[in-house]
């Protein structure tokens, strides 16, 4: 998969930690002093202040660049921070000719889903969440998930696009006028181009509508992609029908969780938005890129790709973003771990290859599968298999030492969920839930548990306030 579309480094980038260190501090000091923004700040290269000629030259180059891009890509009208029309067009070009789903494949998926739902009923208290489970082609996946991708991509793209304008001094903004819209259009084309490449590749490889861990498809609709399932099954020792039932059970388990935990979908999207709010950029890098633009070669999308790979538009990672990504990683690991445990409980006595299939999916992720690559492309996050394994361990122990009801009641409120530190020490979380009694404590009433937690936090805050008062009045 190509370079991250929004300029985010991968989470294993050795330089990523440095983004929040000396370089980030230098950028903040520079921007706080009012100089360095696109080279037009009060400090200026020669201390001469705002240079209209330099701004005019830069905007002219951007305009020529847009003109060439629009002509070569046939981008159409853009109504938001990402050109989704271009993204969809490029994704379809990458897919090429797609064979329709056969009647036999559709019937096999429907049968596998009915069987999986029946077996899941005994493994979780959450009822069936999908009103239907269908077979999708890659084109179907693209059509049915694009609205969710818009919700995920827009907050990040809006922040990045807005920062181009925010980096200009007021005088430069007034002079630029309509050209600022052209700069935003350039960002929309760039984002749309790389997102389209990512989605085109992903649509050929995902096995289900929830393969990336998120509820991408329409609510109440489960989906499997028979072409990708067929490729996934090759070389595996399990029969194709058992593999299909296993994947159908995973899809059904995800659908139960996302349907009957009403806050979960919004919490995931809100965490992405929280990440976007913390984005900052190195405007000096954008300035250097603008000075070196050669408009005569920018009509070629390949040349645009090379420019983006130079990192001029790469946001700087902040401590707040790191915290948001940590919460997102923990939440996705908890979801995946719960699905693993529930599916294993439902199928272990019926399909002897469940453990091997689960390990195959883990290895698929460990080697950079499509879900990890795309999520890394979107928010710079890779869901580490270590976290999923720890989450599964937590859910397994909670199930074995209490009840299915106690385990599933943890999803009743977001404040009841384990956090990243609990995944590092799952035994402590389980002991806390069980209250040291092994009988589930008062966790069968999750709201009572939540009220007790809030009361304890209020008491601790009041105690800290009293301590501060004592210190200020010796």
C-alpha cells in the first residue's frame, strides 16, 4: 500500500517519537513568535517582513499545479476536504473488471451465517445484531462503506486543510483571496488520490464488512466477500465450509457488539476526531516545498505522489494525539479480543480448526495485513497483535471466573471498560471487577458499579482539595 495519504508516519517509524520532542518544540516556539509561517511572518528571511511577491509566486505555482491535476485526473466538483469522487474513481480503476457474486456463494454465506448465529446464542448475552448477511463484491464493499470512510477521514483532512490557511498572516490571507480555496482543493485532490489507492487495495483483500475492526457497512447488515474468502482459504488445512462458518461467526459477533452497545460506534469516531484536533504542522517544510515547485511537471499524478512523499505536509505528533491513539488502540483490541473469545466459545466444540484459524488471522495482522495498513494510513495507528492477545486473555479470565453476563455487562458503559494499563495487567482488572470474591461482585449491576466508581473518584478529589487547602494555610 502506498504512502499514508494524510502524511502520517507509521506507528513503528523510528523518527515518530522525535516529532513530539525537540523538533516539535522548535516548531511551537517558531510559530508562537509569529515568524516562519510560509516564510511570510514578521521575521522573514531577511527581516523585511511580509513579502507580497513571494506569496504571489507561491499561489501562482499552486494554481498551475491544480490546473494540471484537474485536467489529468478528471476530478470533478469537490464539496469537502477530501475529493471522494476522485477516491472512488481511482479505487474502481484499481479493481478493474469484477465478477458478480454467484447464487451458490450467496446461498453458502446465508447458510453459514444462520448456523453461526444459532451457535453464538449460547456464547453471549447480546442478541443477533444483523437482520441479514449478504455476499459482496469489492465494488459492493466500496459503495457500502464509503459513507463511513467519510466520517473517519473528514475530521483529519479538515484540520490539515485548515492549517494551510491558519499558517498565513492576516495580510497574506487578504491578498490570497480565492486562491486559498484552490489550496484546499489541492489538498482534497491529494487526499482523495491516496485514499482511493488504499481503498482499492483493501476492497480486494477484506474478508467481511468488519475485517478492519470498525462497523464500516450499513447498520444491521452483515457481509462477507466470497472472492477474498476463497483466496484466504487456499493453503489452509481446514475445509472451506468450516472456514466460511468461522468468518461468518466473527462477522455476526461484531454485528452483535456494534448493534447492542449503542455508544461504541460513536466513541470510536470521536477518538479519531480527538486525534485530528491535535494536529500541528511544520510550515517551514511547506514553504520549502512551495519554493521548489516546478509547475510544468505537476500534471502527472506520479509527480504529485513524489512531492507528497517528501513529507512537506506531514503533521507533527503531539502528546495529546499519542494519548488518543493509545485509547483507540486499546478499544479496538478489546473489541477484537471479545470477538475472539465469543467465537471460540461458540465454535470450539463444533469446529476443531477454530484455534488454528484464529492464529492465522493474528499472523495476518502481525505481517501487516490490509486492516493494519489501512488504519495506519488513516490515523497512523497499527493494531498490535500483542494488545489483542492481552485483551482476549482478559475476557477469557473474566468469563471463566464469573459468568457470561458479568463479562458482557462490562460493555454497558464506556467508563466500565478496561483501559490500556488494564491490558498490560489484565489480572488486576478482573480482580477489581470480581471484588476479590470470585462471584462477580456487584458487576451484575453495571450502573451500581459505575456509581460506586464515580463516588470514589469524588471522594478522592475532595481529599486532594483538602490537602491543597492545608498546604496553603500552614
